[in-house]
C-alpha cells in the first residue's frame, strides 16, 4: 500500500492544487478520464469554441436586417470539430504526461473508491494519504423514467464529438446545456426540437430573462414546454422515437439524435465517500465547511462535487484557497467567493449575478428595479436590436446592487463591471455617476439601467 502526503481525486481544477508552496510533497493524482476535467474536455472550452462558430453563422443569416445580404454556404463540421478537439486533446494528454514526469507525483488512472478513512482503492491498488482532496466533479443526470437503456442517446459528454450534425436533433431539457447545444447544432443546420418539463427555458434565471429567452428560442426552434417524456424506442432505420405528454395530449417525436440535457449530479456517491466518514447533503453534494474541509478528518473537497454552482471559476477559486490551507494548516483561509456570476453562451447570451426579482419578491425584501433595452443606446440602434436588455435590482436603503441580469449580445462581458462593483461594495450612485462610460459603446445600456434605479 503506497502512502502519500496528499491524494488528489480529480485532475480538473484539482490538478491546479500543486502550487510552488507544496513543492516537494509526495502526491498521488487519481483520474478516471482525461486530465483537465469536464471544462477542458467536454464542457466550457469545446462548447464555447463551437458556440463562437454558431454565432458567426447566425450573424450571417440575420444580416439582412442591416442591409447586408449574406448566407452560410457550408458548415464544414468535421473541420470545425477537428479544430476544436485537435487543440484540446493534445493539451489534456500533455497535462497528464507532465504530471507523470514529476519526481514527487504518481498518477493513477481509474475510478477511486474509499475503503476507509483517507484510504482509497484504484484498479486494485490501495493508496493512503495524510490528506485527501476530492475534486472529482459531476456527471450528466439521466432521468430514470422513461427507461432509455434500449435506445441510443447522447449527453454533454459526447454530443460535441458527433461526426456530423444530425438532420433532426431532439433535446430533452431546458437548462444551459440544452440552450447552448441547441444553438450550436441549430446553427450547423440541424432541425431542433426542445422538450422541457417546466413552463420556460432557463427557469433558474430572472423571470424576465427566462421569458425573453424562451420567446427567442420559440422563434428559432420547436419548443415544447410543460412536457414530459413518457416512453422511448429505437426506430428501425436509426434514430429515436420519444413519446411526450403535454397540454395538448400525447405526441411521438422522431429524431436522428437524442440529447439528454436534464442536469448534472455530483460524483461523491461514486467514490463511496460514506466509507470514509464524508457526509453528503440531500442533493448528493459533499458537505464542506468554510475552509473546504469535509466531515472526515483530513479530507477536503472543491468544485462541482461539493458546490451546486458547478462553475469552473468557482472551482478554481476554491482550489487556490485549499492549496494555501494544505500548505499552511495553522493559517487557514476561508473560501470567500463573493458574488458568483454565471453566463449561458447561447443566442441570446445570458449573464447574471446576485438575486433574481422573484427571489426578492418571495423574501419580502424591498428593492428597486430598472430595465433598459439595448435599443435605447446608440450602439443598440446600430445593431437593430429590439429584444435585448439589462435589468438591475438594488436596495433602496443601502443603494447597493442586489442583482444584475443581462440578456443579449456580450452579456457576460457587460456583466463583469457589475460583478466588480458588487465585490467591492460600491453604491449604485458610485457605479452610475462616478466614472465615464464610453460613448457610444454598448456598455451605455448598463449606465442607463443604473441611472434608472435612481429615478
């Protein structure tokens, strides 16, 4: 049985734990898949590389409203995916090769499972550590009903590596993965149908954003809301037939490819963490304290396995703190994330931070509201944008932002200045009037929304 100073389970953000402060420690890294984790291999990075292609294609198709006649002659999907994965796959392989070449690091490939406190088994080998860090991420959730074992389906793990865009794509789900993949494959020429059990897509977003996004997608795709799959069968010529119950009755939808995008679940259960005394909450997330420690002595956790935000920038921030805490056990730092922003890179793009209006209304907390369309700005005129907007919520007593929600082009970029303002506790007055906004940049829509909170 090999013993190490640290055992790291997961080579996504967990791979970044090996900072210079921990140099010289004996470390085991356990990874069952590719180095780089979900983000690099099957999440953030490849999806955004494909989203950019989709944005370019859709911009060309919509250029007529600006007096420019353009069309997409061809989408060379094999060339596109080769550009994406031809860059990503060597990075993942190089990352593993680099770690294997370090004198103080041993890489174990395979599924890790606890056999006792700080003792794990990987492919028949048992290893122990003075400390264990769980950074094993999350996986796609496949609903148990209807039973899909007899049909071929895809999840976000493999959908981006299809050899060609399907003629007909059926998407089960209405969250960010469903939204982004519908955009990618719709732009590539697929006929997309979305089946969502709720009344709106992106239901976790602010209501105005969710409603606007759903309306935009209804103009591009067939969107079935308040709908529930009840059966699935393979078609004789290939593809899947999905029986769906909705308000109008029961309908059978046929497609060449089925994408199940019904959410993600943390991987703690697959590690048998209970054997090591590591507690899970009701949703299956590893329970951690403010320093990143689990309920088991010497076991830490970071990223999607313990944080329901399931965001790469959150995991990276947690990794930086835990790396410090491992190196300085007498000087623990709390994981202080501040306001946590997120974005959906679809079309329209969505970005958000803080409370939604429905959350504030449900809590009874007083708030001010301001919504400004992109079309109220000069650059919005230039874009002929009639549907995008910036919505802000603030506290009428403290004059601080409570939430910011943007739906439209460059939403993630426009949001960042508001994230920074919230992180540094700036007042709405300071953000709105304490700086110059470039005219006629699109950022003026943020300025106008801020000024609207004072009216």
